[in-house]
């Protein structure tokens, strides 16, 4: 029973990792940029929602929606104003740019909202559901449900809408997509917007558990491990990678000595990279001689 | 403008291409040697800090700037250097032995990292080194019998042949000597076949491989040398701080090192030094600025990392060649005086060249 309990908790945690990782992968697939600031976008999204719901007293769902819209605009402008300029420079420059962006966002958030940890009262906070002997916190269920709904929505979006198809096309081959009349630049900015929305959802779902402060973005590093394990290519693989990290980490935290929980995700990632450098579920390969 | 007439390969790889170099570096060396006589103790300490950063910067520059391998985990090598050095000194090993051994320990760690790292490139490598630094941080926190965890360890003054270097100026000369040795070593490495192979890997792995460069071997060598130098810098940093704890070597340090090589200018030893001066001087500049800024901004705790971030963004966007690149541009402007063209330093590529195939 305890094991099952742990697995549910781990799944919930893994869903959040998966969501953040999804943000990385969306951007990477489309623009080959690795966004090291994804965790900080999540932090920003959580703070936005906190402001709308906690400070301004709006309805939870309305605040959630407003935060997502604001973050979408933020992501769009981020790409259109800053990140687009760097295309064509080595990948390394992009890594540095997004890392520094993360620093700036964290510092900015600390400036606006302060560095203290804040409590975000959501409808899911501190409520439980009993299933037989199993006691499930509603927060965990909301994380899992939120991820499932989002995954379904993304599937529908990518396969059945024009914009979604255009995004797929431009991520497969930008030049060809451009020749077919797809506005690649705008599509890339829209993908940043989408990724910011995903980050916001991750942040808001996570906030009842981890509370909100400017440094929760560091969770993004672990989500990286999830993305790498998933292979940085397939969206489903990424969520699975998140689940693997979340569940194994929770189990390790229970059954192994302290300290292993913090680094297990990285050990797992290094092991995966050693065996399959392109990730477990990857469909992409690197150029070779 | 001076035109150098080169008649042999040796002319091309000379340490000082012409007498101007000897004169200017001679003046610089003399100034640095005389600095402790003129400066106050606080500034001598700050200068030694800059030297230590510059040593680590040279180490990282060899990896990032000359071999093209990104590392986000060099703070971990500094931590290894510092902890090994301190542990050995606490066990009674003299500094002259513990210091190189701390570098060697980092070197071994570098090879261990390089083994999986050789299979990765670009972002995967950056992420793997980041993971490595997180793992090292946890090990330092948890392995309390050796590292004393969060309690930290005091670091005694370095002791050379029975003479402890307790004065700030003595430590200053130690750092200066190590820096000069490291810089000379790095320059010599770059003009040797090994260095040429590293540069070839940076410019194109595929063409380097086609020309017979053993990628695995040279990448491992680059990692090992870079880790060795960074480990030495870590040992010195421990002595500078006089007390080491896991907090001193967190991810922020790794990112500061990265900032150094980027701001200074990738692909030049000058860049590492300029970057160290920048990173070492920025806290002072911020401290000075605090008096003039509005109180609300000046008292924000996270000001420094935020400013670091802002500077890095501006440099990556507007001056990808860094401070050294700007210096080259200014020099070229006066060299070619009325004929300088902006396009000389223009970026060649302005489109996305994909790294992947399907």
C-alpha cells in the first residue's frame, strides 16, 4: 500500500517534470534552441497566477487563464524581440543567452515579488481523496489530471489545427515550410508562447506542493534530465521521461540513504546518455561522417 | 601598421611575434610585480582574486574557446581542487605537494567526465556537465567524514618550505606566479600539435576527423588539462577564502566562470584574463554604484546575478566576440585608419543550420 502511495506521489511529481520538459522539447523541436530559462518561465507563470488569484482575489480558474494569456504574450515577445536575433550563432551562444535570461527573470521576480517563499491557496490545497485504503492528496490528482488534459489538448492541437500542422512542418524543415508559405518566424514565436503556457500550467499545478519563490526555477535542471531521458524529440517520450524521473526519485528517496534523491535524476540521465546518447525514445540522429 | 614578414613556420608560432609584444608585456609584468608596493592590502587581495579567476578562466577557455566543448560544471572541478588540497594539508602534507595533487585529482575527475562526454556534443554535453556538478555538490554535502558537509573546513595559509604565506602580498605573488605559468603553458599548448588538433575539433568535428584527428583522444586531453588548471584555481580559491563550504562552489560559480570566458571573448587567452577582470571587478563596481542608485533597487538581494544576466545577454547579442573582440576591432580601426570596414568582423551566418538529420 505504501508503495502504491509513493508511486502516485511520484507520478504527480513526474507529471510536473514532464510538463516543464515538454516546454524544452517544444522549443527545441521547432527552433533547435535549448531554453535553459524554461524553469524560470514556470516560476514567472506561478507568480503571475499568484498575483491574480492571491493578491487581486480573482477566481482561481480566471486567474489561471489570465496568467496563461500573459505568459503567452511574454513568450511571444521574448522570441520576437530577443531570441530571434541569435539565430545562426553557435548553439553555445543560445545556451548562454537563455541561462542569462533565467538569471535576469529570477532577479526580476525577486525584485517584484520578493525572495520570501509564498503560499498559493488553490482549490486543491490540503484536501484529500480516499480510495479504499489509499489516501490521495487532491494536489497530486490535479497534477496528473492536468497533465493528461494538456497532453490530449496538445495532441489535438498538433494534429487537427492549421497552426499545429504548420508548427510540425516548420520543425521538420524550416526552409521547406517557408517555401510552402508558412510564416516561420511567427510560428517560432507562437511556439515560444505555447511553451510559456505549458510552463505556466506546470507552475500553477506545482505551486500548492512546492510553494512559490523565485528559485523554484531550479527544478528546470531536473526536468532537463527528464527531457534527455525522453530523447528531446518526441512529446510522448518527454512526458514518459518525466514520469520515470519522478517515480524513481520518489522511490529512491524512500528506500536509499539521503542524498541519493537529489542526484538520482542526473545519475539516471548519465546512464541513459552512456547507453543511448540520443535518448530513450528519440527519433533523431546526429550527422555523422 | 606593422607588416610581419614570415619566412618559416617558426616565425608563425613565435611566442612574441614582434618586439612590441615584449615591450608591452614587459611593462605589464613590471606593473604587476610592483603593484603590492603601491596598493593597499584590500586591493592586493582583490587582485589575487582576479588572478585566481583568470587561472580558472584559462582552464575553461581551453575547453570552450579552443576545443568547442561547452561545460556548465567547471565549478565542480574547482570544488574538487579546493577540497583535495585542504584535506591533504589537514593531513599534514606540505602545500608544494598538495597543490599539484589537487590539480591531478581534478584531472582524474575531468577524464571521468570526458569518458561519457565524448559521446555527446552541444547541449547534451552542457547538460551532462551540469549534472556532474550537481552530483559533486551532493557528494561534498554528504561525505561528511572528509568534507565536513555544511560545517565547512578552515583552510590554513599555504606553507612553502616552512614559511607560511600569511601576508596578502605573499599570497599575491603566489597567485601571480601560478597564473603566469598557466598562461605560458596554455599558449604553448595552443601552438603545439595537440592544441592545433583541439582547434580543428572546435572548427569542425567532421573535417578534423577526416584529417585524422582522434576525436576521443583529443577531447579527453582537453577535458583533462582544463580540469587540471581549474582544480589548481580551486585550491588557490580555498586559500583565498580561508574557509570552504559547499555553498562556495555551487552552480553560480560555474556560471560565473562561463560568463568570464564569454564576456572576455571566446577563443583567446586574453579573453579569459579580460573576463576575469570583468567578473572580479563587477561586485566592486556594483558596490560603488549602490551609493548612487535609488535605495529600492540598491537594496535588492538578487541584484548581482540579475546584472550578470543582463550583461551576458547584451554581450551575446551585440558583441559575440567579447571584450577581446572589441579590442581587436578598435586596433583594426587604427591599423587600417581611413580604410576600416565594418564588414571585416561581420558574422558569416545568419540562418539556422540544422544539427540533426532524420
